[in-house]
C-alpha cells in the first residue's frame, strides 16, 4: 500500500464532495456560517471491495490522518451486494491527504488543485469580532467567491450538480447591498 496506489484508486472510485447546507438549529449558527449557510467538504472512496477500503483507511490512519467512517451503502436495484464507502471529513484533514495524493493523481489532479485554491480561501476568512472565540467566518463575498471554486470543481465531474451554486447565492443575497455586499447583477 502506498500513496500512488491510493491516488489511482481515488482517480477511479473517489469523489471530492461538498455539502452546501443551511443550519436549522433554531438560530444557533456555528462560527463559520454566513446567513446560516456553510460549505463542508469530504473525500469519499466507494467500492464493493471492503478489504481494499479497509486497507486504504488503515494506511491513511497510520500516517496520522483521521478516517471518519467505513460504511455500507444500500444496494441499488440490479446490484447483487451493497457497496462500501470510506469517508474523510474536515478542511485541514482533506487538504493534508490531498497533498499526498496530488503528485500521483492523473484523473482528479485538477480537482485537487482547485481544492487547494478553495482551501486557501477558507483559511483566509476574516476574523469575526462578534464571535465569542473570534474565529474566522465566511462573509457573503468570500462565500460567493468560494462557491465559484466549488462550481469549477463540480464542473470537472461527469454527473449533474444540484441547485446550490454560486448563482443561487448571488440571487439569494442580491438585495443586501447595505451590508457591504458587492455582488450585484
């Protein structure tokens, strides 16, 4: 097992995913949200070969990275058995794993490069003086810029994308010019 093997496996069976979600806990919004919205990345490897995914998870884990789950997915119609999914979450964790995968990747190298750009945007979020811990938070402008990068990453994939894209947030926040919001159409 080595990073080259994992990069090849990821090129064939992996996904760089983004959960674009709105916090719905009654106004208790986390520190990285803007208008209740957040971007949560994940790396996912899906396969019918449980042992291969377990070995990959063990290899990554032994090198100090957090592998969060190895779960069974539901069988789809026509499948004789369910697939397994290995998932890795967290901006810093994913960025570190991708640093090892990128030199060996062929198919998904451009997605990894764009993720690095998105990660840099995430790390450069301004500090929020209104947050008790003064943590970094998205502004509407930085969130929309980040969504542009997410859209680019998603355009490099072959399947259809959902409605949560840069244009969705431009339209959502269009009337908020008095909040220092610069994206207008």
